[in-house]
C-alpha cells in the first residue's frame, strides 16, 4: 500500500531557510530508502510573510497547514521587526496563533548531550561521562500564560499587575497521558514536576498524576517540586528520563535542559495536538533555537536541530518510526565521527569542522 503524506513547510527567517533546505534533503533520502512519499507545500511565515503580505501568519499559510499531516517549521524573527506592534511581531504574531489555532497543547523538548559532545556542556563532564537524554513534556496552552483574569489596575493609589494560574483537570489529564505514553517508549520513568506545597493548581496536578498512573502500571512515577527539580537537573541530569510539567515551569526547565546540552543547534522540538485514530498526532516541529540573524546567509549554521525536527515529524505525525530512527542514528554517527559545526567545535585536531551543507552531506552519507 502506498504511503503518501502532506507536509506544510514554513522555513521562516534568518537561518531558517538554510537549515530547512538541508532537512528536506534528508527527508528526500529517507523517502527513497523507506518507500514513502511526501507532498510539501512551502509557505511564508514570520518576518518573511510580513515583508511579502503585511502579516506574519497569512491566511494561505494557515490553509496550507490545515491541509497537511504536520508542519515543519523553521525559525522566525529578527531585529528588523522588533519595533512593530506585538501582534505583528513574528514570534507573537505567528507561533502563538498557530499553536492556538491547531490546539497544540503538548510541547516535547528533548535535552540530549551525546557522549562525544560532553565537552560542550557546562555541566562538569565527570557528572555526565555518558552524556544524557532527557525529554521534557510541557503543557502549552494553559496555566498562568493564558489564565483569566489578567491585567493591570490601580489599587489604593498604586499600580498592580496580576496573572491567574488556572488548570482544568481535563487539561492536566491529557498532557499527563502524552507524558506517560512517551515514557513507555523510553526508559519507563516519569517525573511529574509541580509546586504542590504552595499552589492549589499543583495539588490538583499531583492528584491527577497519581490517578492517571493507574492506567500505566508499567511506568515508574515520581514527583518533584519545581525548585528541587531544577537543582537535580544541574546535579544529575543523566538520572532523568521523562519529566512532565505545566506551562510556566516547563518553559523554564526546558530551556535549562537545552543549556546543559551544549548547543541549541542540536535540539529539535514538537508541539502536538490531540491524538488521532491510529495513535498519531497533528503537530508542529521546529528547532529549539532561534533565527540567529547574525549568522544567516553565511552557510555556517548547524542544521541538526532542523533535521531532527523532521525526524520527530516522521515519528509522531506520519508514523514512519523506522525512518525517524535512521535519521537519529545517522546524526549520532556523524557526531561520533568528528564532524562539527562552529557551535559545537572545540578546535581539537581530530575534529572535522564543516558548514551547514557539509554537515548535512555527512549525515546523508551515513543514511
């Protein structure tokens, strides 16, 4: 039976188009190797869309995403558009509306440091002799970022600002099921991160986690307060497998994990909606880093985060897990063989320092 899929390709700004080109070359290779096809529709987003049509998320871009099985996203933003009104800035005007429009509530952020890249991590190398591989599952559409009431007003003669952290039990249940399922495909260990000693929403979170755990008896569930979890990530990142948490805590902890990994240029991410029949998700897949306008057009950006984002799309939205694993293995072998872009190079004589295209070439050879 023919396996054919539709992908919306939104390369965006800065280094986005450069690294997207290499990710699509890798997709070409695994399509041929594993016998499936993708129809790709490229559309503007972010600053590129602003310049072309006056809005960072044009209707035709949204329409292309609606007709796809998943979105492969690059990067948006840059100094050129920073002075625009908030709703027209590429990040606020494109990323957040896309997440809201498609109900992308689960953010999966891997924090991976390969054994041959421990030198790039700020964590003492003796603490991570074999590197680490942690997955943060962050709730993306609830919590204090979206809770109401929210605003500013004058009380007793002074200005006060207020935000509301609010979670429905159903929101907690659905993100926990994503995290438990993810842990089932990894080391079967899940840490739920909350602040249940202070916050009522965290008490509900912890109670719900214990309830959902009964559906997944094979998964070892434990709990950490967020401050302790942040400390333990510094002290022993390789002791974690999967952690799950609410929006604000996840925003902070996923960036902490990314810093430990040594380079954002290595890290993909996925934002997933409700699980569909057959166990797949509609999702948006993008590098964890930004558009890096300072190096755009120089051919030196690390394409690995974009390539691994394509692998996540294959796994979670297209069901092509074998192809995804092949890409991940090829990336790991390329790093083991000494290929380095500038962000992960140390200058050691054994390294092969390469640019964007050359790194992708090396990955393709190992496919």
